[in-house]
C-alpha cells in the first residue's frame, strides 16, 4: 500500500473522533437538563448524564431538545464509522504470523457487530423505544468487549504495541464494569446507579484513546515494515 493511501485510515479515525467530540460538545451545550437521578436538573451534567440522554428529543426535565438530539445522533454515527474502521485496521498491528489470524478475524467480525449495534442505539432513544434501546446497547457492548479482548491479547504480545494493548485492556475492564452496572439497574431494583454515567465517560475516553493510538501506530512509517496479519 502506498504511503498516501496508508494514511487514509488513520486520518479517517482521527476525523471521526474529532466529529464525535465536537458533536457531543454541541449536544451537551444545547441539552435543556434532567438526569435519571434528578429530572429537575438544569443543563447537561457531565458526570450524571448518559450520552444516550442527549438523543432524547424531549429532555429528561420535560423540555424540547431537538438540537441536542440531532447533534448527538450525528456524533454517535461519526464515531461508529471510526470504530468500524479501527476494528478493521487494528489487526495490521498484530504480530505472530498464522497465530494472529484468528485474533484478526475476531476483532474484525465482533467489531463490525459492535458498530452495527451502535447504529441501533443511535436510532432507538430510550424515551421512545426503551426496550429496543437496551437490547441494542448490549448488541453493541458485548461484541465490542469481545473484539477488544481479542485485540488486547494480540497487541500485548509485542513490545511495540503494548501501550496500545494496555489501553484496550483498560477499556475492557472499565467497559465490563459499566455494562454490569447497566444490566443490574434494568431489573428496577437499582433505578439510579450514580456511578454509571461517570463510568460511561471513562470507558468512552479509553475507547477514544485506544482508537487514536491505533491510528497513530498505523500512521508511523515503521508499521509498513512490521509483520502483518495475512488478509482473508
């Protein structure tokens, strides 16, 4: 692959991260207010609102929120496109010859399922489709965690990519706890998990950092000379 074309993937990933941050920033600024623990709260609360709250065309405090909903949806879709590309390209960093091929297939396959599930989340806000929203959250989260675990095991094997693998491992650990807390509150016995939105923010930050580190490693000239997973 020529160097200009080799940089397209990393640039796309970086662009998707930038669009997500900008779009979510606009959505947060436009969100009227309300959290699951305090529906009367004014404005967006970074540690107590979920990203998905921003998808509501009527905010949790009852006020109309069309701008925040539209901006949040576009931001999520931009990020999901970057997630799909990241999972598709990350196996190029794996070393180990034939032994790395199954890991590459797992990362690409489960990563694609994660991105498709995320599209479902973006188009099923919980104020209109509560059950479907929860289903799509797990359709996105579980395959995403499996893909990250496979990526972590492969990336941690080589010294050059251990930093990238450490980020994906951290994302798995925080994301796993976050998913467990989310599942626990669905039965109604824990209606307001105060730590859950904050953990979501940490998990998202780790995912963005992992995506950025994958893009950085792919853009480095040395990557073109490193052993890669044979394409299927």
